[in-house]
């Protein structure tokens, strides 16, 4: 009797299921080894041939986070037609860098702005061209006009990387659109450089009411790790440049929120034209429940050499890094730890930090 061609061969089906099962395991294993996330800030788009671009490309990150000052603009005194030309020329130069083009093809790109791509030095919520600036930002970074990020006020988002037990939440914060004006005092004795001093104004804000509420909801989501990206530094507070410590009540609120998440939260920041790792432990400040670590990488191709002898009581290493650099965060899922390396223009590792991914296993 001939087999009906429409009747499946059970032996074949069984073999296929076994094959698919093995393939599924292999795929999971391949995904489970490591996740590499590069992070950079402060880019001089007029230096397209800087050798550090090649090193970033060769690092082959799964994700690359551009943390602000991705181009340098000052729209404060410009007319509308000049502003358009300024944006277009700067973003065009960045977009035409060969290694940047290659990176956009090989790596998932995430981006936030800081003051220089916001369009106003030390810019805050009073900047009159912030909506124009946002539209140009969204266009360049290929953010869909229909997305929640594009539709709401401000320029912030939450992005997920990976799946299951390896699911990472990256929170791209906006420290410009809603921010109150800094308190400044050029004669302040606590400032060896800079003039932004701590404000006791409890109504002053960095994130604004709605972004704060949104952030609290985001951090309640289950994740293997939360990565909070800020254009300006969060933990360091001794210097008097832009920093969360300019509004101590806002800094305290953020640190408390990040340190109480079920999964580990870490901070990535830029802006400073120097690189360093800062750490807060529960016994450092009473409101801190779990260890918090901040990784600052700056600048990528812009000016360097700043911050010599600068005090940071929370710095992990004895000194900061004052050459062009980028950060590389690698999560090793097999061994349950993560490593952050700062690399220079020749690919040399300048500093390295390692910790466990799970907070429950972490020890100070």
C-alpha cells in the first residue's frame, strides 16, 4: 500500500523536532555568553580621522550608547535659517565618518543629548529652541516620529536588550528639557573650578514631574540589570561643574531610587572630558540600600587634559583618565559578572573594573 503524500513521515517529524530542540539550545548558548555595550560622549565631528574611531569599531560592541555632546552646537544667538544649517552641517559631518557608518550597521545605537547637542551651553528648560533641537536629534538618530519618545515632551526613553534572565533595561534620561536653572557663585570657596553650587530650592528639578513618575515605573520592571544613562555626573559632587549634586535633593532622590531596585542598577555618564569610576556603598550614605557604581567616559574625540588633581571622594582609582577614551561594559553571563574597561586611541586598557551582576551575591 502506498503512503499518502499528504501524511507526514513521523520519523522525519521526530528528527526535525530533535534538530530544532538542539538548535534552540545552541542559539540560547550563543546568546548567553556575553553582551558588550560601548559608551561614549563628547565628539568633535571635525576630527573624523581620529584613530579612536577605529578602536571603537574593532571592539565590536553589541550596543553603543552615545551619551551626549555628540555634536557641538550653540543656537543661543542664531536665527532660524542659520540654526537649520548649523544642525545639518554638524550632523552631516558626524554621519559621514566611515567608522560611524560602519558602527550603525554592526551595532545597535542608542543616544541621549547633553548641552552641546541640546543647542545651548549648560542649557536648561528655559531654552527657547528645545523643540527644534529635539526634532533634529530624532531625525538624525532614526527615532520614529510615531514612537512614545517622539510624541511626549522631553527626550528620554527606556530600551530593552536581550531576553529572559539576560534582559537589560537601558534608561536614556533627559537632564536638559525640564531642568531648572543652576545656582551659581563665582566666589564660592568650595569651588576650585566651576561655579555651580548646591541649591537648597526643593522646587528645583532636573527631570521634571512627569519624567520622574515615568522613571519610577520603569525601574519597577524586572530586569537582569538597569543601566541609567545621564548626560551629567550623578555620584561625584565635589567639583562645581554641571552635576546632579547641584540640586542635592534631586541627587538624593535618584540615588535612593536606583539603589533600591531588585536587580543591580549602574550609571553611565559623560560630559566631563575625563573618565573615572565612582562608587557608593550602603554605609557611605544612609539612604543607599545597595551598592551603586557610576562609569564616566569622556571625551571621545573632543578636547582632553582637564581634571588634574580634581577631588572625587567616591572615585575607585587614585586618579581619573585625561586622554581620549571610550567605555566598554561586558556582561559575562556564564560567570555572572560584568567588566568595564576604559580604552584609549590605541586600544590600550587604561583602567578596568569588575563586579558581580547579581546584587544578592555582591559584596562591597
